[in-house]
C-alpha cells in the first residue's frame, strides 16, 4: 500500500487517482506524518458498501427473529424525525420518478 503526504496528493491528485484506478491499490494520505485518509477505487468502495448492506440485512433479520425488531416509525421518532415527513418525502419522490 502506498503512503503519500497531503502535499503530494494536492500536487498530483490526478496521477494518484489514475494509479488507484490502474492498480486497484489503496493510497494512505498523511498529514504531519499521521495517516488521516485512505483513497480507494470505486470498485473497492462498492464491495465495501455491498458487504455493509449484507451485514445490515443479517442484523435486521436476526433482530426480527429474536423479537427485537424496532418499527421504522419508532426509530424515526427516537431520532426526533416525524415519520409523516418521511412518508411525504417518499411519496413525493415516487411521484417524481413516475412523471
């Protein structure tokens, strides 16, 4: 895995991105000699997201099976979000996609 400084990234961002795209290897970016970020290719990102989605689905399925499932409306209310606002937003989006 390659490690570069923030300055090296700023000075050669295009080259760094081309290298990641070509090699599929992550690049660690440091600031004041301390790692602060990792750049990865889109394929790797999509794999990570797919893994997270599978993991989340497994957790939800296990929670349901154990009777610990929390309805979406209760979860939203616990976050201070009015479930009716979410329903309205989803309805609006669905209407916009159909148009």
